[in-house]
């Protein structure tokens, strides 16, 4: 089943506040609307935000930083935290995953039309039994992969609305929220098993829409950030994680692999941004979880602050193996 007809979404129009403040004044500003990530995403930082708040640069906490950059957007947990709790004026959000960027832009520009599609997805999916849900999921996955050849990812259009809804539907109903593609760019995550998944999270998507009004969203890789940098800025890098074992490779969020060569290139960019006097923070998996003698990140980020913090491994086919591991955080500023 697919949704091909555009429908009005007047039931949502009166719920959107289009006031666009130039700045987030304080924690009690109405702009702090409780927006949170609308996707389940491997490596999402929601569980680490309390710790990250301690690790953000003091200049952000002192309201001196006005611009935020996140070149590996993903679920955007850090962006949502910073945009709602600190005084920034603008955000620059990038990702190489064209489906992800398409969806963010639709939420930013036309959330009401997206909600209409999602409402119908939820209504149709939830009335099915378990077997029918699996069939529905795989029909949608097949259609999603075939239709990617008909989408112009560089030109915003009405075709983007059902595409974004389909992306969110598959994310909310696939196994463990694991967005994974093969080398051909085909989404291949299996169906999940949920009793009552939230497919149309209306209030949160309206809040996300409001937060995204301060953002410039681009389909681009991490190198793009240097062309947009301004003074009084903070850059957060959350690249595809370096696998901590040979069987724990969940980095295929796009058809472009992120190898050790890219990790090294990113470390050079980190140094380049540091030389400009801009605050930078980076997170990654800690290879020492699996091999205590693996100094890969310690070497490429030598002379910077490296902190190891506990996190829970959220994606594993065996729930018993979703235990505590360390992640690393690298900063070019003192951690107090």
C-alpha cells in the first residue's frame, strides 16, 4: 500500500506557532518547546546528554557562543539539546544521508503535510495483525527502495512529503530502529515486532518544526563545515563509529563507508578548526573496549583532551549483549 494522493492537513495548521525568535533567550523562553529526536538512530546521543552538558564548552554555557554546527546530524539529539537550552542564534546541520536530510527539510518547511501522511500510515498499520504488519512493512520497504530513483534529492518538491513519511514509518517499525543500507543504497533493515509503535508523533514533530527554524540544513559530508564557519561557534562531530569488533559494524547509514582513512581525515579537519580558535567536540566508540592496546584515537587526537565515558550498547541482536561500554569524547578546550 502506498499513499499517492496529496491531501490537506488543515487539522494541524492552527497548532503551529510561526513566531521565529532570533535568539533563544533563556531556559524559560517559549522556544524551549520540548522537541526531541523524532527518529530511532544507531549511535544516538540521547542517553549521554546529561554527561555532555558537563562537557560542553564554558563559552556555550556563558552565552558567548552564537552558532552551532553538527556535520553528522543523525537523530540530532545534541542539536535539540543545545538549541533549546543555550543561547544560540543559528545552527548548521549536515549529513551525507540524503533521505535523512530530505526528511528534516520537510519537517522544517511543510510539517503539516507530513503529518497527514504519517497519520494515515499509523491508522492503516495499527489495525493490522502481526503477519499483516510484516507484509505491509516489506511492501513499503520494497516501494521505498524502488522509488528512490524517482526522487530529485536536490530539488525540494511535493514528492518529498510522502517520501519523508515513508522514511519515518520504516524507521519507527523496523528492527531496533536500525537504519541500514547496502552498497547499492538499498534500505535492508528487517521488520521489527512492536505492539503499538508511535508512527505519527504529532506534538513532537510540531515542536521539531519550530526548533528547525533557526537551522540551515544541507546534504553534505563533514568537510562542508569549514565553508560555513563563523566566529563564536561550537562544532560537534559524531561520525559513524569505528567498529569495536569485527562483527559490530553498524556504520552503513548510507552507501558511503566511513573507513579509518576518513576518521584520520576528520582528525585533520578537527585540527584545522582548532587553529581557527573555534570550540570543537567529537565522540566515537572506544576501541579499547575490545582491544586495550588499540591506540587509534589516542594517536590521531594526541594533544587534545580525551575522556572515556560509559554508555550502553543499544544495538545487538542478543539483548544480553547490550551492556555498558566506553565511548570517547575529544575536545580542544579544557574539561572542567
